[in-house]
């Protein structure tokens, strides 16, 4: 009997405040979806950072004939003996783990295998590709120090630190993640206010029933429970919609760009994010309901 009464009160509250309830559901859904997207981006950035950190290299490009870079102007390319001496110099550095030489044919094949270079391939031949040393470091944080030591070495055209490229890329992803999380926090705050207003309006509409329940000795929890359950139901429905949005985002966005990602975002991660966001949505609704009831419902 008590359970039937509570569920009937919940249904009455949801029906009376249908517009506000829909607004709460939509706000929770959008807020939790943005929070989930931010968490998914964070997971993607973390996994890719861990993957690429061990693969950061320095590309030490050597002078070639008619090189346009200032260190190589009016200077002949290095011969085999000079290349060997330079390789030994680099290998002797304590920060260096391995040094690999890439000749012009290898450089051309690597360039050819990269996407988006089809137009340039029609005007570039292997003879125009620079030779280089690919330097694998023991600690990628030492890349700048090694590059400074190699600058000005005879036969060195320029040095590319892949860490700088990765930092720019991950910096962009980090800003995107922070933006999504920032908007999600605003939406969660808006959802909290909406839930509070919905509960307050519901409590006001049922103030007569609440007064009668107080007079007959109903406990605080028994009086508050229908209002809290309204918030829980709204939070759960909003969480379900957020889960659908996150699944669609995984399929359309993350799987669409996974060819450019060394470590794709797994469904286990998505499932964990969905579980977390649904729990957050429900907790927010419960807390907002309790706080509002303690302030506006004198029991």
C-alpha cells in the first residue's frame, strides 16, 4: 500500500510538472553527454600520449645538393665517411638510445606512404628527398637538449623535434577536452537549478497533501521520498539519452578519425564513461532534491 502511494505521488508530480520535467531530462542529457565526451577525449589523449611518448624521435636532416637551408649554402653534401662519423657522434651521446640512417629512397617511400601527398609526389623525385638520421631518445624530455648539441654540426641541414609537433597536437585536444568539460559543468549547474525548481514547484502543488501527512505522523523520509524519486527518474531518463548520444559520438566521431589515431578508443572505455555519467546524473538529481526539500518543505 505504501509503495503504491509513493509511486502514485511520483506519477502525479511528473504529470503536473511535465514541462519542467522534460527540461530537466534534456538538460541532464546534454550535460552528461558533454561530460562523457570530455572524459572520452581525455582517455583518448592519455592513451595516445602514452603510446607516442616512447616513440618520439629527432629527425636530423643532412645537407643535399643545392640545399636552400642556410647551414648548407655553398657547402657540398657529406660523403659516406663523414656520415659515419656524424652517426658515431650522435650515438655517443648519453641521451641517445638508437640512431637509424634513412637514405633518399627510404625517405621517398615513407613520404609516398603518407596520406595527402599524392599531389606532391607528381613533382618530387627520390633525388630531391633529404637524407636523415632518425634519433631514438632514452628520455623524450631530452629532445631539446640533444637538438641544441647537434645544431651547427657540419652537414646538418635542420633538425625536427617530433615532440614539438605532438605537443601542439595534444595541446589542441586538451583545449577541446577542457571546453567540453567546461560546458558540461555549466549544464550540470543548470540541471541542478532546474531540478530544484521542479521539486519546489511539485512540493508547493502538493502542500495540502504534505500537511495532512505531517498531521498523521508520517516521517520526513516518507514525505520526501516521492519528490526525490521524481528527480531520480528524471536523472535516469536523462542519463539514458546521454548514453545514446555518447554511443552515436563514438560511432560517428571517434571511429571516423581512428585511422589517424594510433590507439583507438575502446568500447570498454565508452561503457565506463556511460556508467559514470549516469551515476553522476542520478546523484546530482538526488542531492538537488534533498537540498531543495530541506529548504522549502518544512517537515
